[in-house]
C-alpha cells in the first residue's frame, strides 16, 4: 500500500480539526488552549496576537540568538593614525567600505587637517573650516589585519574651483566594477553650514586602489528639483552591485529644523558614471544616517542607526527596495563601513559581514576641539559564522554610562520650579 507522507496526514488532520473549529493544539475559538511552555520554533497553528505573530513573520527567527540578522557590536581602537594629540586639527571620519586587494585591506575616509578646529559657518575662511568635514580630502590606508593600519596619504585632493568638490571632498565609498575602481564622494561647492549641509555626489576612478585617481568632474547623483525631498543634500553614497547594475544608496536631510528628517534613497545605473535613475519609491528607508548595507541571501540588509522612527534596527529588503525590520539591536557602529566580500560579485546568495570600520565623532566631547576618530567594529551578521557572544541579548552598561546621560540644567530648573512629574 502506498504510504501517505506524514505531512499530508498532518495537514489533513489540521484541515479536519479546522473544519470542526478546533486547532492543532486542541483549542477552539471559544476556549483556545494556553500558549505552550516551550516556545515553538515555527509559527504555531493557534490564534496569536500582533506581537507574537510578528516574531514568526517579520524576523529571521523568533528569538535574537537564532536570528542571522541580529548581532551585538564590539569595538577596538585602531593603531596607525595620528590625531595631533586630539587637538581638533586632524579628523578622520566617514570611512568607505573596506576592500581586500592583493592580500591587503584598503579603506578610504574623510581626512581633515586644518590649522584650527572647526569654527562654524560664520567664522570659516579658505583655511578655517566651518565643520568637521569642511576643507577635507579623501585619504586612504591599508592593513594586513584590520586592526593596525598604515596611512598611505591622499587619494582625492580638493580639485580647483569651480570643479565639484573644490571646497571639500568628503564621505566617500568604493565601487569595484569591471576591474576599475570608483570613489563616489560628497562634492561640496560651499562651506557646509552656509545654507545647510548641501552637496551633490561626484565620482573619480582609477585602475588601481592605490590610484592615481581621475576626477570625472561631473555630478553623478544630482540634487533633487526644488520641493523634492533630496533637493539639497545627497549624502553617504553607498554603491553595491546587484542584478548586473549599480545600486547606489544615499541619504538626504530634508524638512526644516526642528523637524528635519533623514532618510535613505536609491539610485540605479548601468554605468558607474551614470546616468543614475532615482527609484520612484524613494525614500526607501525611513531612518538611519550613514546607512551601510550588504548583500544577504537574495536580498540586501541595512544597518539603520542614529536617526528616525526605526533607528537601532537591522533591516532587510528581499527585492533591494522594500525594507522591513529584521532585528532590533543596540550600540550600533556610527558611519559603519563593513568589509563586504560580496559587495561587487552580483551575488544572489549574500553571506553577510563580520567586521568593518566606523567613527566616533566629537571624540573629546568638546565642540572647541571637534574632530572624529576611526574605530573598528566586529559583529556576527554572517551566515558563515556562529559566535554566541555576538548574539547576547543585552549589553550590561556600567552605571557611569547612565550617569553621563544625566538631567540637563534646564530640566533641573523645570523640576525646581515645581513642575515635578509626580
Ligand atoms: C556624515 C555624513 C555626511 C554629512 C556629514 C559628513 O555623518 O552623513 O558626511 O554631510 O556627516
């Protein structure tokens, strides 16, 4: 007698029970059985509230430790970078993705070296910076292990006026495409802060990661038209290769303070020099700041931190456009620049990431010596690693971390004035 596969029996039983209004666990609409003591690995056949439904339908796994897109983040001070005693005259920030070339890791970043720390838009001059990323260039460094780095010097110096980036060349990211290297960067043509943090994106290319680099002298991701969300700033260009094309994600700041928002857009091109077509569903991510992404399975994952209603999340878009929250986490790297081995391989089986660089801004916590410092982060957002330490669900911060997040003088005045929230 041909055996009926067990699965068909199970489904048959469910259908039978459902026909009689009884669930697989014996419960009925009138009296559903209590939720079981052992959390089911798969969505149980029983009524579920929205929150329980979500852990089975929205996240990679019902519990963080089993979720490939959940991770804690660990940080390590880098060796090899001189910050002039942290006096604010040298800053390194907004690193690019890390690439591996001939056995060495490469990273590019915003490098500012000015006679004084940033002085604001009102006091800036041709030599005095308005902000931490004003009057900057793109420099690069190499490493054998990702911890000790050797600074190689300038990759993109500021081009002459009026070329794109003549005021400042910043916030770069790397694309490797058909054997050629491309550095996309924010091309400032006025001091940041004069009107806003306003700039388009340009690109330079080279046949070696060590250069020499040739400026395209063209704006490849233009600002939007007047009244459009990205009319002023095109920030944090972040190119990946997908489906035979260049998917370049970017941020824009829009709206007016104090209601300014930051969201992420997507522009797609067949050629690194464009034209890039902005996606009609832009903005495609509602939160984040310098948002980093990496191929994951057939889709793309995003580290969404700092700003917006969905900050401190790892998000996932199976179609590279429609992002959903895949995990919630904490202590996320700022301006994360991961080493993404399959960033440019046009993979449909993205493997994920385990480390990269990031930055700490305002390193001294002192606006008079404002500068930023590069740092390394490690994580387990990889399908090829299983590091339980990275899947811990909580970070037990020391009390001083909480005390630093203390009441402001204004809050204390409010309270002293009798406005005590009893
Ligand atoms: C960074 C990035 C962009 C902004 C400024 C420098 O964190 O978002 O590059 O313009 O801040």
